C-alpha cells in the first residue's frame, strides 16, 4: 500500500513544518524583492526618460524570420526614442546561435523600415539571455550608460542585471494587453528572478564573450 504524508502529531512538529513553509516562501520571493528594490527608481516612460547615448533593445523571438509582435513593440518604442532625440544609437541584442535564426539582423531590418539609419544600429549577435546581453553591452561594446527597452514584466530584471553588470541604466517598459502571452511572460519572470539573483551573485561569463567591438563608439562618432 502507498504511504501517505501525515501531518506531524506534536505541536512542535507542526510549528516546525509551518516555519519551514514560511521560510520557503521568503526565499522564493527574495529574488523578486531584490529586483524591485534595485529597479524602482530607474523605471521611466518614453516621455520622461533622461536622454542617453545608447538604447539597448532585447530580443524576443522571431516568427518566419520577422520579429514577433512583442519584439516589434520593443523596436517601435526604441525607434520612437531615437526620433525624439532621447537616444543616438540602438544596440540590438539577441540570439544568432544558428545560421537559420538571426534575431539581431531581423531587428535591424525592422528598425530601418521605420526610418532609423543603418549607421545608428549596432548588432550584438550573442545576447543569448538578459545577463549575457548586459555583460556584453558593458565589456564588449563599452556601454556605460543606457536606456533599456523591453516589456513591462521583463524590465525590472533587465535593469537589475545591467546595473549589476556595471551599466547606469534607465528602463522603459513597453505596455501590452493582458493576454495569454503576457500572463505567460509574467509567470516566467517569477522563475527567471531566481536565475537573475544567481547571476548577480556569481557573475558568470556570458556564453560567448569574444573580443571588444567598436561599433557603438563608431556609431556615436558619426
């Protein structure tokens, strides 16, 4: 016969079980609490974000070689920041881990269609996750200050990790309707918060670091 989980008989055992559950809840919420504390004063809108030289736009997937709706909304926001003079260069960072999948080039093409000059767009082809993108922006592309552009449910994690990577950042969160994709992203962030806290504590090297690149400095020089 199957054994059944039994509630501890003694009051002491019950108290320890409750304390264990409470401790587990605290530990589970700690990463999200850290992200909120770091990012609260750094969140802005397109209207009130301070002007910076660079905006970092994070990848969000492709569909048949084109940006997904969520990625398109990020790029629309970044293009608006450029047109309004809030930023001078757009660093698009995404996944190009295989030949047939190229987020940065798709992002560049989308921005060009919306009037952003090609010379003002810089591509990071090894932004495999948020931590990688932040570290590479700092170490490879020499970005010290930036506006980050991503969805509202992701912006706190992006700001917290880029701050930890040494970039003075402001975050612009893109609003989305509360559909199934939004709820999936919000739930995913609860899990991703744990990895973010671990990345901030351990500071691992990105999946691919490589040599320093001068694309951002050259674009600003133009």
